[in-house]
């Protein structure tokens, strides 16, 4: 979709430079830490940002008005998703490398952890709250920064995240579509709906 990707707005000379003023790869760490926007795999299984203002509409459209527990009660989600969400109920931020074994994923456990995490983000039940590099036994950081996940309700409160539940999820989806159409007038309706993954 023309204009939607950060890659289209930044010179290739600035990628992977480590310069927080110019490098979009750095922005993905800086911006979520502010708490002003949500970051996660929200757009056709790709990462992106959603503002605090618009997140409730995405939550309503993507969740179809269901909190996770209600979706579980109505047998709309599998046990492996609940295993992840049960850990996240403590309100903390959990790195993926710890969340995976703690939720029972692995050789003899549940399968497709990455796919489950993507779906929980697409449904707005989890967001990427921050990034941190892992530390060795001597306390020294190493490797690439890893994602820490949290429920959006912990960032902005339950009342805000669910504030659009009062309207039909299809109405929320149309709000999002109309806003995106204003921002990206050259995009086709089909491309918008595919990227937004709402209708």
C-alpha cells in the first residue's frame, strides 16, 4: 500500500546506523517505551503502531467485542493461547524467550509459539511493550534486543481499551477504514482492507 511503510519515508542510508534520530529500527524500540502508542503485529501479521486514540476501535473490530476470557469461555480460542494469556494476567512485561517455555511450548509441548503470538497481537490481546537485550550470567548485555509483551489494558487501562465495545464491531471497522482512506487516498479499497485486516 503506497506510503504505509516507514521504508518509503526514510533514506536507505539511515537504516541500521544506530542513530535514534534517523534510524527507523531504533524507533521501534523508542516509540513503544513512551506508552503513547501501541506497537505490535497489527497489520496483516506485520508490525506497526496504533495510537492510543484509535486502539479501542481496533480492539473492538478485531476482538468482535470479546475480552479474552469471554472468548475462552465461549470456546473461541485454543488452550495454547490461554496458556500464554494466563501468564500475562500478572500485569507484567514478559520477554518472548521466557514466555515460550513458561506457557508450555517446545519439543514436547504446544507448537507454533510465534504464530500464536502473532494472532494474539492481531486480535489486540497483546502488544510489544518494550525491547531489551538479554544478559549473560555476568550481567553483560548481548545480542539483539528482544520483545517484551504485555496486555494493552496494563498500559492504558481496561476502560480505555474497551471503550468502543459499546458500538457494533463493524462500525469500528468502518471508522478505521474511513480514517485510513483519508490518510492513504491512493490505496485501493482492497489493499486497505488487506493491510488493516478488519473486514
